[in-house]
C-alpha cells in the first residue's frame, strides 16, 4: 500500500470511528445527568462520568475534523486483507460464544473438548482426524490436571458431572 | 536495628530445609498462577491454604508468600509471549515485550524480565530489612490528596503509552474512564450504568476486559492472516539470554525502575501498575529514540518489569509492619496468618520475630529460586512458541475464557472477555491501542474516589492539593508534563516521536 | 415354567435394587454447595471455609465452598434465593446484604421472604477509635468538640452506608452536629486513614482485629466498643453506644442461610451440624484470632434478629436520606 492509499484508508476509518465515539459519548453524558452532578457543594455520582463523556465527545469531533481535512482521494479500502478472513474471524467468535453458553450446561471437560475439536476441524487443511482428536483430548486432560487437580480452581460441572 | 544480626537471623530461619522446600513449592505454584491469565495469586493462596495446615505458621506463610511473588515473575511470561498480561501490572510489559517476541527476541525479553525482577526483588527485601518501619510511616502519609495527585500524574502519563496518534490515545483513556464508572459508586452508593444487571453492580472487572482486548483480539487479528500449520512467530535467533548490548541498554532502566517501583509500591493499591507505567514513560522520555518504543525495545521491558516487582515487595511492608493488607493477596495472607494463630499488627516483629524475619529471609531465597527457575524455563517457553498456531490459538482462547471464569465463577466475566475481544479486534482495525484504555480503567476509580474524599476533607476547597507537601509536588510535576508539549512548541524545539504526523495532529 | 419364574424373580430383584435409592434417601446424600457472599481471603470466606470443613464431617457429605462475590453479597444472595430449597445449596453470608443493602439499592431478593436462616456464628464488633495524639479520651469529648467546631470534624468509615456511617449520622442528627463522613473502600483502609491522621476518627464494624492490634501498639485509642446490645468482653471497660444515651442497637452478623421453603427435618439437621461446628475448638480459636466474638444463635433467634435489624436499619437509612426505592 502506498502512503497515499494508507492516508485515504485512515481517513475513512477515522470518520467512522469518530462518529461512533461521538454517539457513545453523547448518550453516556445524557445518562450521567441522571446521577446528579453536585450534592451540597461536593461532586456527586454523575459529575466525573459527565466530564469523561464530554471529553470523549469533544475528542471525537476533533478526530472527525482532522480526518476530513486530510487530502482525499477516493480509493477503495480493504477492510479484510484476505478473501476469507471475515469468515475465519466470525466463526471463531461464534465458537467463543457457544463455548460460553455451553460451559455451564455441559461442564468444563465436555465443552472444552468440543471447542478444540470444532476449531481444529474448521481451520485445518488437510484434516487429519486422529491428530485432531488426540490433540483435543490431550488439551482437555492437561488443563484439567493443571487447573483442577493441582491448583484446585473451581470449574463448572455439567450434567454429566464432569 | 542491627542489620547484620537481622540478616543472619532471617537467613538462618529461611534456609531450614523445610522452608526452602515450601518456598520452592510456593514460587513454583505462583509462577504457574502468574503465567495463567486470570488466575491470580489470591485465589491460589486461599485454595492451597488447607494444604498448609500441617506446617508451622512460619513455613506456611513462606509458602503462601512465595505464591505471591512467584506470580509477579510469571505474569510477564504470557505478556511477552502472547500479548496477554498474566497480572494487571504486567500489561505494560506487553507493549514492547510482545513485539520483541514477534521479532524472534523472546528469549532476551524473558531473561531481562527475570533478571530485572531479581534485582528489584532483592533490593526491596534489603530495603524492608533496613528501614521497614520507616517505610510504613511514609506509606501512612499517603492520604486521599496524595493519591489523587499521583493518579492525576498517572492519567497524564497514560497518553504517552501509545505509539500512534496521541489524540486516539486520549480517546482510549476517556473510554477507559467511562467504563470504570460502571457499577456502584463507592462514595454515594448510587448505581451508575448498571441497568439492573446484578453482575454489573461491582462494575466490569479490568481483568476480563484486559484478557479480551489483549488476548482474544490479538488472536482474532492473527487469524486473518494465512497460516497453514506454520508459525506466527519468527524462529528465535537461538540465544535465550540477552547479548552485551541489550544488557548495557537495560542497566539504566533497571536501576531507575527499581527505585521508582519500590517508592510507588508503598502506596496502598497503587503498587504494581503505577510503578510500571511511570517507569515506561520515564524510559521513553529519557531515551534517545522514543519513537521506537512500542516496536520492541528492550528498555520497554527492563524498566516496567523491574518496577512492578519492586512494587510487589513494597506491598508486604504495610502487612508486616502494621498488620494492614493493602492488596487482595495480602488480605488472603492475613487470613492465612490468622488461621495459623497469628494476628499481625505493629508489634509483629516483637511477638513473632521468627515469622517476621523468616518471611523476609524467604523473600531473598524466593528471589534466588525464581531466577534459577525462570531462566531455564525460558528455553521451554520459547519451544512452546514454536507450536503450530493451529493448535496454539484455540489454547489461547481457552486460557482467556477459563481465566475469566476462574475469577468469580461467573459466566458474565467470560461474556465480557468475549465482548471485549471483538471490540478489541475492531479497535485494532481502526487503529486504536488498548493500553491507555486499560490504564485509565484501573486508575479511574482511584482517581475519582481520591478526589471526592479530598474534597470532603477540605469542605470543597481544591486548594487542599497544594497545601500538602507530597501532593503538591506531584501536581506540579503533572502540570509541567501536561503543558510541556505546548511550551516546547512555542519555544521551538521539536521532539520527534511524541507526535505522530507533525503539524495539526496533536 | 421354571424359566418364567426365574425371570420373574430376577425382574423383582432388579427392580427392588432400582427402587432402593428411593427409600431411606437420607439427607444429605450428595455433596452440598455453599456459596460465599464475598471473595477469597475475606472474613466471610475464611470463616465459611473453616466452618464447612468441620460441618461436613458431621453431615457426612462434602461441603464445597463457591465464592460468588459481587454487590457486597447481592450476587450470591440473588443466586441463592432462586435455588431449590432441598438443602443442597446454602450460603455463608454477612448480614449486611440482608439488612442494609436492600434499602439502598435494587435487589432481586426480599430478606423477609426468600431465605431460611439456619444459624448465626459470629458478629462484627463496631467501634469508634481515635488516633492517640488526639486529646479526646471519651466519646462525649469528641461530640463536644464537633459541636464547638462545626464542619471541621471528619471521620472515616468503610463505605457510605456502613455501620459507622449510619451510627455517626444518627448521633450527628441527635446532637445537632455538623460532621462529615469520608467513605473508604474497606474497613481496613478507613482505619488506616485514621492512623495516618487524614481524618479525626474511625467509626465502624470492620477490621476489628487490626484495631485491637493498633490499640495494643499504642497507635489508637478506643472510645466506643460496639453499637450492639452489650459490651465486648475484650474491651469491657469501654462503653457501648447505647450506654452513651443513643437508642442504637445494631450488630452486623455472619451466619449460614438457605433458600426459603426447606423442609423441617433438613433444617434441623443443618442447624445441629452448623451449631456444633461453630462450637468446635478450631472455630473458637479462629474467631478468637480474628477478634470476632461468637454470637451463636439458632434458627429461630437468627430469624428474629435479622428481621428486627432489617426494619431498624431501614428507618435509620431513611433518616440519613439515603433510602432508594
């Protein structure tokens, strides 16, 4: 990417992000007013949040203005460097969320095993099944030994009592 | 106090075979606890307490204290290798440490961290022995105005953390502050931004956010690139120890970090994270090439790691000399002491001298053991890095997920980690750095509480900060730092590296 | 026919074995979960774990302690109130979350309806301590000084609605004083603030062990010992708040509770087990070390005490102007 392209990308990105921060800052400030600003001369619960929110709002406006001022050339920007990368990322996030939800029902051992299995299957080419299963199994076992047996950390037990 | 006499006494207790053994056990467990993100020294101390019932009180405390500073050593490991801070105070080490690892210099980074930690640890033990009670008195002098002044300085230093645009760094800091106010206001008992979600009553802990922003976000970013079954990390150059130049470059930061870290570690609650922040920004300002900070300079690892270990030693001072725990892990140690029949107080060194000196002596031994333990481990860690990313990345995810769960056995924390993982990933795309956010998140509550407490003390007058000697010093330093960019601009001299793209971008 | 009879017998025997677990299913027949309202290393956790380790031997099943910190007990209590009242989920709880917090913030439980109180183990001792270099030797002197110097006296407490804050607000109102509370994050921090002389005195229920050590070392002087109904053994020459003329009688306690609706015999079993556990020598020693006086109450007494406290605290908090709802 040339320097010019880089700047153009930055400009678009900055405009989007600064608008986002602006909205967050404004909403935050409005809510902070509910908590009271002053209580018999002393700062109340809402004062410092208001200041923080205002700071964000003002800063986001500054970034926005800076972004607009940059010399513009309408170039497309690549948000994702590889063709399939958005798929990889979303699948991973999905896996994380599923782990989180299943963890309480299936217990630590079961969920971890499935998690490893799933990610290894999805991401490996070519798929070596024995390798995948063995690695998943070993991961679960080692985590179990170190965390539960050795350090006695409390991890959820699912319906199978695992 | 007769120094040599005390030194002899504490070493003779600490070198009893039982005590060396339990000390080793403690620091070993502590190292693991420090390496695993989320799992902290405090939890380990409490969970392993029953295992100490058969030991004498002194031995028990030696082991449990070992867990604490073992964790301080271990925390830097994941920071450097995986960009996940193992402990809050190790976050700063991520900035340059991880970059060094990516360039194949993980070995030198880890060893400098261990060496610096050893020097700092030894220094703080010596200081505790010599002027322990004096330090306690000094620590007491830090009241709300002083804490406010220091955190104010900290907030300003936060903006120096990033490599990129200072403006964006400030935005991150503002967001961090805003996040820190979620929860129950400890001054008025009002709930802010809680919206009736019980798990938000105490706010969002910084550990889940940190694991999300650093750990998960990093992995998500890496997943975008192509990897077959190869590695993300360059192979190391083979040497695990720092070369001559690196040692020389680190000597200054280590020396300064030790002093700064120990001094700040005395502040209740300030300790580790402030020490490392101040050290990092100090090294950046003093360096001949500040713009290189954040790309993998050894000074960025040597200083902060030393500082946070020096701070850790300081945390023991209030507990041993006054009986006051200034840190959650110290509270756990306090409980352990009570279960073993000892209640610490200002007269601990009189009532239980063998415990007092035994613990201090074991800190010497512990530091030596940790150095001996960690240096060879570096070879192991570096080898682990060579694991194909295919296997490594799910494990990193698991570390983060399980780490957050282990904090409070609450699925909400895990949800926060995942949420901030996604947010962190997006942030990286839009070129925002997570470090200032976390820093503000941690300093924010201290800052606000100290401010409001001070104003109650002064009946609303802000002049209290200038009337008290310690706080006024810090306020003045802060103001100088705050206005220095403007002053320098007006007086001509250009400092490269602190501004990103010259001109209109501040 | 022999074969059919054989099969019949086998089926009978097998189903008998399957039915057997349903008979004499004595409580407890599986491990018991005990939530702890506070985090690892704290008072509630330390006492809870010790208690559990003793009681589990009496009950014959392991008691697993799970820390569920948050909202000073709100999280754990919320979880507990929605658990099945089968005796397999209980909690070790400080009573602050039951008596105080519902008046100040929104909680999902009602202490009057959602819990069964099993036994009380101990209480927190509240005190008023001043740094030794202050001239005051009695609480009256402090009050008089505050009256003569309005807006000058500041005291520290472990939180905005902690025992100390509530009690001193009550005294302040009764005596017409203008003094302010500087809230701290914990009792220990607040006590240290007084030692460091950032405030004039400390009032409250936390860190009593620390306070005793500080008194012993000559760094602090105690002017009131306990806001409860009777004097503390260790400081028997120090008056309680009530004796000084203030109609104030509140003690934060710590005990074992369970969801509402437990059957009577399960309750009895738990009551006996934990009662005996709290009298065990190890427990007594630990409480002694932590300077927490034993305050044993059985289920009925505990229930009455909590409900009474709940009402009284509600009135006081309303007077302070801090009541939410």
